[in-house]
C-alpha cells in the first residue's frame, strides 16, 4: 500500500495557530471510505479533505470529520486550494472542485492579497419557530429568530456579547435533527459574528466554518440590505471571512498558511 502526502493548513487566517486547521491528503484515486474515515479520525481535526487530480485545474474532493463524511466544507476546501497552488499550481487561474454530490466549487487566488475566493451555491435559510429544545441548547437564552438551512439550524441572538458568552448544551445540540447549531448576531466591528457547534460530528465547536457562511451570508445580506459583508467567527482561535452575494452564489474569501507537511505511512499497515 502506497504512502500518502499529508498537509495541515490553518485556514481563514494568515498566522499560524489561528483560524481553523484542516488536513489535506492528495490521492491518485479515493481510497476506501473506511480508510479515509480512519485517516480523518487519526488526524482528529474538524475536517480532512481528500483530493484527486482530474486535469489541469480540475479536482474531485471529499471531506471527513473524525466521525463521518460531510456534504460540504469550506475551510478544508480553502486549505486544499492553498496546498495545490503552493505545490506547483500557481500558474492556474482557477481551481474547480467537484463534490460527491456533483456540485462544483471554484476557487480563485488573489495574488496581491495572498487570499483565495471560493464560490459556493447559496443556501437561503427558511424562518422556523423556536422550540423548547432550541432554548435548552442555548442554556435558556431567548433567540431573536430561528432559521433552518440545508444542514444546520441558525439562531439569531441580540448582540455580539451574547454570542461570545454563550455556553451551549452540547448534549441537546447533538439531539437536534440538523447537522449542527449556528448562533449569530450583528458584529461590533464586522457585519456579523457567529459560533458553530457540531457535537454529532465529533466537533463540539468548530473554529471557523466556511460552509456555515453559505447560509449566514444570504441571511445577513437580506437583513442588512448589502451584498458585501465582513464576518468573524468567535471561537477561541477565531477567523475572519469576507462574503459577497452573487445571485444564487456566495463568494467567501480568506487566507491560509501551511503548518506542516508529511506522509501517511500506509506501508506499515
């Protein structure tokens, strides 16, 4: 069995030990689901991205948490693009990632800013009623409004201070029918802030969640009546994102920095 290259990248930051760390594993073809899940569990990061080169600028991508495969992941896609550009793809103007569901995510580099811009399908949330379970997940805090996206439940709180001080009940969050819980509010120095919790995926709190902003950007674009938005995720590591609505698409920009490069030593199996 062949060894595989492994990179760990801090995404949505330009400084080591900030943003959200993701593992990136380029592979000639996807290995078995069992092996990919084992590698992701061993990495023990919020996501590990597996990438297959299909042609110039064309790739297939899949993402795994330590517990399961996920439909969409932003920060690990950003990390994968960073690895691909830094390992010889700087002449590429655009990367196209095809997901397991057949969706195409494009990534464009901004060489002047040292950042990358990903384009995702926008996930426009639907307003739903609050519930006893939601209030329990928020440790009794009263939400301003509640929305449901394709994957997650989104709770709007009054202000940034409520988001920062929240100590959620992860046991109740794990029992929600959605993948996870996003809490958000207007920001003090940015348009909006958020925190994201995914205990059922083995992630109590995700440091910076690109996929969450595919639903947060449409939500706040409508509330604030603006297409370009600045955002910050208020985890302990923290991360800054730039979002822009483009019709049915949302563009999410951020920086990344490589923490380590090594190998998965499969020849020892």
